[in-house]
């Protein structure tokens, strides 16, 4: 398999785990403050990362080449996690996941100035289409519009910067180092965000450990995906999360997306598929990037 194909497969697995992680996080916000959920979720992630490092990679894999880059990604992770979990606590799971799909459009737009990756006409068409899809879901100015819909938009924008920083850091840092230091930063940053912490019974502790496992697997696979393939090409694989979000939202909360959400999701997914197909075809001489 080519590195690009491996990157796509890794992203698909990561998105499945990430959607399960979001569903469990939404469930936990029904009983615990958002800051506490994020803090304990990331602390649980460290329960899996540290043994892996000790037994497999050795602690030398945690060596940091760019503290500035690690801190920047970690703080972006803090913001993205806060917006995501806040949105999950407020809105239906499928709606949040659908709006978050605009993140690949942000990534594609940012990959040119920040990663020096080629962003041609087809990617710009896909970017514009993705934004149209999000507007269909949100319907600004309509009777059903609510300001809470802007929360996942902010999360998508923040996560786009985080993913761009991931690809830049992957040039010098190991995947486990990126995962470990971001988890530490998110845990510490959220430890003081909840004014009053709710006691955690044993049953809830098991859920936090489970979500930590899902979070670890998801972000490790996504980091590997961005290491093996271009950011703007891997990012649209996130759209597979819609299927899992609809299934989980209905199975757990009885939530079904309305026709506008489904229409917007269809436009967003179509824009991503279009970009993948156009990027996969051989380039003509005129389309080759300048030397």
C-alpha cells in the first residue's frame, strides 16, 4: 500500500474511535462539568500512553525538538476540545459532527500558507462547497438558528490549526511525543476550569478510562495519517464520522438529524469526495506545481 492509502486508512479508523469518544463524552457531560470531562478524559489517555512508552518505544520517544510547537499544538488542543465538548453538551451529536466537517475546508485553505502545500482550483471549489453545506445546516437568519451552532464552527476552526500544527510537528517529533505532551497540556489546563468538581463513582470512572482509550487510539491514528499523507487529502476522511454519529445519536439519545442537516451533510461530503477524486487523478503539465 502507498503511504497515502495507509494515511487514509489510519484516518478512517481514527474517525471511528473519535466519534465513539465524542458520544461517550456527550454522555458524561450529562453528569459532570465540561472542564472536568475534558481533564479526566485526557488524564485517562495518559494511563495508556505512559505504559506504551515504557514497554514499546522507550521514554526517549518523548524527546521534544520544538517546545514552542508542542505548546502551540497543546493549547490549540485545549481550545478545540473545549468547543467540541461544549457543543456536544448543548446540541445533538449528529449536528455537532456535521458542522465540524467544515474543518477540512479550513485545513485545505490553511495548508497553502502554513505548509506550502499546493491548493489548486479543485480544492478551492471543494472548500467553497463545504462552507455552503455548513450554512445549510446552520441556516443563519432562519427561525431555527441558535447561537450554540457557532460553538462547533469555532471548534472546527481551532482543530484545523491544530491539524496543521500536527503535520508540521510530525517532521521533527514522534507521534507518541505529540500525543503525550498535548495530553499533559490539556489535562493541566482543564484541571482548574471546573469551579466545583463532581465526585466520580466507580461506574463513571470506568467510562472515563474507556474514553481515554478511545481518545488515545483516535489521535494516534490521526497523527500517523497526517504523517503519511497531505493534510488537505486526509482531512475529508473525517466525513465518515457522520454515519457513526447518526447511528449513535439515535441509539443512545433518540436523536435523528432533520432534512436540513442531512442536506448540508450531503453537500459537505460531496465536496470532500470531489476533492479526493480530483487530487487522485494524474496532473497535467499545466497543473504541476512550479519548481
